[in-house]
């Protein structure tokens, strides 16, 4: 009978049994045993209740949504109406996009206090200035994998996109062994023809951190992949079962914008995003109460960059390490979920570190939108990243993500990203604004 020791387990190699009969053996190998238990941070109940949204929209209480009752666009309604009877039942709305009304109002955009997010304090959110925003509707959650797949299948059938087998081995994944993956691009003749929309990555990236005493990078969490699949035989996209309500990721700016325009929607402007994120209360963080922590959003709950005077939650036990089902945390006062963390959210604007000063100098006080920029080349010459200088024009992302630290989840934080960048922590949400909205006006 073997003798067991606390914390260790005896492991007998198969060769021991095959070749040690009648010979003098060295005995069993002893290796440390690891015991893992589930972490509560990874198992959150979804707070967002789409069924409740259905009931609130169903004004006549007949268990169907009519075009007049649904608060999205006619294009979205038609997409969900699979039986073509002009009404949406519960099955057809299982993964519907619901929109939240954001009222007309004004707020203080930006901050005069530098946000120490990476290597140097970020000052591009200054000066703080008053901005007025016309009312609009914003999707209550980030766009999900199921919602994005509905679009991909529809757009493929309409000839709006093409699909090809590519490779996700590159600097973004830090994996250089060839890994085939389907890439979705704008079809010839469309607005974003030839531009990549998303790549359906079957792998997760490697981290930037090397293992101790090893030349290898530490893998990121195995759940950090696309979860959207493509069948070339059926010419259909589908979601890996169980991940339908995860935020769609690996979506580039063009893939987010094409989705929005396909359904008569838009990406939010920086001003719209921040106005909604402030929650009508000038919140420092776009959470349920304006503060942040592992119980309020899905972000990396520790000081990953070693920032001096870090004021984060500093609770690694609440760090999840991967995207979570949308609406897993309480909404902000406007009823918007996951504005902080989960995935970065693409905005409509081009990034300019001096844009706020430009607005002040030119008296732009209502519905600001930076339209000045040119797409960066995708040949590897465009350089820049977090805390670095960008060599070409970039777009704006907001809100932080599951793997970035707390500072970037601040409501005022601005994140420049090239349009062609996309990985497991880039997604988006959409807005519906009245056609009467005029950008960059002076009141």
C-alpha cells in the first residue's frame, strides 16, 4: 500500500509497470497535486432580463411585439420576423437588441485631472467642457455573438460580405504557428469593400508575460476566442452553443459600423457614449453607482501596470479573466449594462488628443463629432499602442475591457485604436438617433 502525503500525489509512469517487473526500480515519481475550486466571480447570474424587456414593450399584452411596439429599427424587426407574419414572438426575440432611451440634456465632458492609465498620465480628456446632447436610443448591452451572427448570415445572403480562410497567427495573438481562421470582409461594391470586419479566431492569444525561467509566453484564458463559427459547406455562420449572449469580439471598426448601418443604426459618438455613461449623475465610472470594483464590472481588478498611487479595486479574487455574458452586472441609471469593462466599445469618432480644446476654441457645444481622419495602412507601417505615440490616425474606443485595469474604465478615458485592430476584448454597441440631429453645432 502506498503512503500518501498531504499536498502530494503518487504518480506511477506506465513504463514502470511495463518494464520494472523483476528488476530493481527507483520507485514512484512524486509531483505536487493542485486542487482547484470554482471561483464565484466567474459564475454570475445574468441581471439583464430580455424577457422582461419583451413584456415592457408588449403594450397590448398579447404576447407579441408589433412594429409599433418594438423600439428598434424596421430593419431589425424584419430580420427577427422569421415567419414573416408581421409580429415577433418570444422565440424570435430570444436574442433581440433592446434599446434604451437617453434623454436630451447636457453634461461636463472630459476631466481636467490627468488619468494615469499607462506609463504617463493621460491628458487628452481635457479641458472639461459643457456639452449638450440630443436624445437618442442606445442598445442596453454590447452586441452579442448571436446578434452578430444574425447579421453575418443576412449580409452574406445579401452579398454584402465575403468569407475567406485566413490566418490568425500574428503580433496580435503572439502565436506564429499558422492557425487557419475565417475572415469576414466587405464585399466588392460595398462601402467598406475589402476591409476586414472580423476574424473568427479559434484560439486565444498569448499574454505579454513570460513564464518564470522559460522563454515562453503565458497563455491567456482558454475561453478568450471568438465562439462564432462558419460552415463552408452550408455557407452559414453559427454560435458555439452556450456563448450566444457573450459580447461579440474580434470585431474591427468596419465590422461594427457595417453592422450598425445594415440595420439603420450607428455607432455612438464619443460625446453620446460619455453622456450615457455618466448616467445623468456625472459618474466617474460608468457603473450602477459611479464607483468601480469587481462586483460592478468585469475588468482586471489589480494594478497590472504598476501605476503609482493606484486606486483600483485591488481584488484579484474578483478578476474573471475572460468576457462574461452581457448584463452580468447591475446597469447604470439609464439602464445600460457593461459600459465599464467586458469589451472595449468602438465609437464613431476619429481620435485627436486635442479635439476637446478644438471644440472649446470653436464654440462647438452640441453633438460634437470628430470627422477628421484617414484610415491607417494595414501593411505593418502603422505603429502605436497603449501609452505610445500613434503614427497614423486612429478611432476611439471607450469603457475598458475584462483584461485592462481600472483606470481605463473611467467614464472620461479615451483610447485610440486603429480601425483594423480586433481581438478578444474589442466589441461594440449601437445607437439610434433621430434624423434631425445635427453634429458640431454652436448654441
